C-alpha cells in the first residue's frame, strides 16, 4: 500500500499525466458503456445523409450514407482500444521472451537474436504492416498480428539491455549457485526487476498501435465488420469539402486517445523511474 | 584503410539485409492463403489461366521449395519484379516512374522536420520550465498524437477549401503547359501541403528528442568546465552543448527514414501525390500483390541505403565512433 501511495504521489506531480489519466478513463468508460447510450448499429442509417452536427437527432451529424457519426465514434472506441491493447500485449510478450533469452544467455545466442532484431528494425514498419494485412486479408487477427510483428523488436532490445545488467547482480548469481533453472531465474528473479521500463514503453506502444490501426483502416485495411475511427475518415475523405464533421470528429477522437496515452506513459515514466525524470517540467 | 574496411563491412551488411528481405517477400507469397501463382497475379489476373501458367513456369512453382526460392531471388536480382496484370506493365517500370515524386516529398519533409524540430528543441531546452518551453512541448505532444491523414485532410479544409491558398491534390496543375521556372513554382505549390503534413509529425519527434538530449548534455562535466573557464553562455550552447546533443538526434533521424516512407503511403493517398506510396495504396485496393511487394522491396532498399549513408557520414564526422564495432 505504501509503495502504491508513493507511486501515486510521484505520478500526481506530473500535471499532464493526471489530465491524460482522466481523459483515458473517460474514453474507457465510453468504450464500455457507450453502446448502451448509443444502442443503434453504427452501420445503419440514422437520418438523412449529410446532416450538420449539433442537431437534436444527430449531435455530431451524419455521413454520406446517413450513418450517425457519434454512434460510429462510440463503437469505434472499442475497436481502437481493443486492437491497441491486444497488439501491445502480444508484442510485449514476444519482446520479453526474445530479449530475456538474448540478454540472459549472451554470447552466440545474443548475437543471433540481435541480428534478427536489427533486421526487423530495418524494415520500414508501416509498409510492412500494410503488406502483411493486405496479403493475409484484413481482419482483427491480421491487424493485431501485423502491429505486433512490427513492434516487438523495440521491447526485445529494451529487455535485453535490462537483462544484460541485471544478470551480473549478486542476487542472480546467488540463484545460479542455488541451482535454480534458467526459466526460474529469468521469470521470477530478473523480470520483476526489469518491469518498470517495460510498463512505460508498453503504454507508449498502445498509443502507436492505435495510430497504426487507424492508418490501416483509413487505407481500407480495417476489419470490414467493425466500425473504426480510421475507417470513418477514410470512407468520407472524398466528401470532406461538403461535410467536414465526418472526418473532423473521428480524428479528434484518435488525437485525444493517443495524446492521453502518451501523457500517461510519461507520467508512468516519471513515477517509476524517479532518477530519470526530466527536469524543468 | 580502417575506414574503407568499415564502409565495406557496412555495405556487406546492408546487402545481406536486403537479401533477407527478398527471402521474406518470397515467404510472404508462399504463406499467403491460396495458390501462390494467383497471389502473384493479383486478383485481376487470377482468372487468366494462361497468365497463371506462365507465372508457374517462370517462378518454378511446381518444383521444390528451395528451387522456387532460387528462381525468385534470381528474378529479383535481375530487376524482374514481375508483371502487374492490372496495370499491364512490368512492376519495375511502375516503381521507376513513381519513385522520384516520393523522393521529392520525403526528402523535403526530412530536411524541414529536422531543421524545425532541432530549432524548436533547442528553444525549449534554453527556456526549460518557462512558458515558451511548455508551449513548444504542448505543440509537439499534439502533433505527435495526430494521425497523418487527419492533419492532411484538415490542412486541405483550411488552406485549400476555406482560404483557397494552396492546391489540394496532385503534383501539378492539370491541363496547363508550364515551362521552366513556372513549372517549378507549380510543383512547389502542390508540394507544400503534403510535405508539411509529413513534416509536422516528425518535427514533433525531433523537437522532443533534441530538448531531452540538450538537457542531458547541459549537465555534463565538460560543459561545467567550459563555464568555469569563463566561456560565454552563447558559445557554450553552440560549441559545447548543441554539437554534442545533436548527434544522437541525427542518428535517430537516419534510422527513422522508414517512417517517412511509411507515412508517404498515407500522405500520398490523401493528396493524390503520384509516388510509390500512392502506388502501394492502389495496389492494396486492386489486390495487386506484385506491385505491393515491389514497393516493400524498394522502400526497404532505400532505408538500408540511408542507414548506410548515415553510418559513413558519421564515421567521417565523429572521431569518437568505433570503426571496429
């Protein structure tokens, strides 16, 4: 409890991070309960096409096909957050395993794994994601996989670095002497000590994943069965001159979500690594 | 001699990575659901049995996997990236035609974002903790969180539709024949919005990095020594802090070349800019996988080239770099 209170005290010092947390919590609430307030199917016609926003029926207006923009945004929140979190979870999982093995065993294994990681970091990641989703047909699964495939190398490098320094510590050597298995040492002894930077980079990664997902959907590579913010903008970009609201509001939703996640990530970084917290803020 | 060896080593590494990407391309075609010949032909060509036969023949798709891989690599190495059934042209021709506009766009954005980002970062670091620092940080945070396509569309709304200052799409005015200077100005006017769209996001990245790097270098011993010697603040900033702080930013900028190229898919789509990004989008729409994989290969090759150039320039500029590493 004391540790948690201490954490919160440090987190709270970063005003932006507190704002980010409030915004993120609101978006999560919208994603969870929004469909109750807007029970309609986001794909259905909810009024005449091109209704201006701020009307009584359609508060954020309707698009080319008369679909309600507000309903779309509320339902899209689920898709964006779901893909952002699941893809990050997958990337972090793979990154931890790969990085831990490289950092713990070192030597040839490390060389080989790092070459592979470098290879994946050289490939232009968004182009690769587009290729993957296009070839394996767009859908939640292929999008999550593509984002995870282009995101794990950064985690792997981070984890490897942590493991390289931690494995020389006395408590690790003690476990080795006690005859613990490598798996035990990696996951029970070392990993908990390396978790702070992983949490920080994971929170920033969710933000990036949401941006990538929205760009993919914008290009028509979203899941065809799920309303998403990027799809809404992509579908109405040709009428942006006639109906600015069809692109403006979904875009605002993306910016707010990503901004909130970035702010929370910085707050976590300040709170979890007090020594590294930047001055002048 | 040591330097030549270093350059040769890096070049070799780049070639190996490029070969790896060719193999990856091959694997993607094999792993894709369905008949690999149909994947190569794209959706439009898949109904043409004669074309499929020809592809099977050329890429040896009825032979063992290793032979297929060999045939594929050999074709790519002889600059045969296949044929776009949809566009009825070799993929290489399409790529060669679309590459220059993308280089113009991404090159402009690279220079602008680096210049603006470093300037803003230095300004923020100099006034760390004051309101102008906060203002720059907020602007950087905003653009860092903004999807490129949205910035582009809002830019079109503001500068083309509402104000009527700039053209919203294409790389040149349609239906007018312009020569010399006028043509350059025309292309330049069309370049402004897409280049700025691509710039703002990366500017935010470099501004944040420069600020952090400046603050880190500022507290180091050699800066304190310079100050103790009585060197003026302006000179400390220019000669001691900035010079050291900017190196990691430039390295990262070189490494991020791939992000600019990835971003160009989205930006060229928004602005109908006739580059390889737009080509990739068209290929996605038409399920023209040969073209898509061609774009992937070319952008990867560009990233490798930029990384190599950064390494080489670095070894010339920074005497501290370890050539053996």
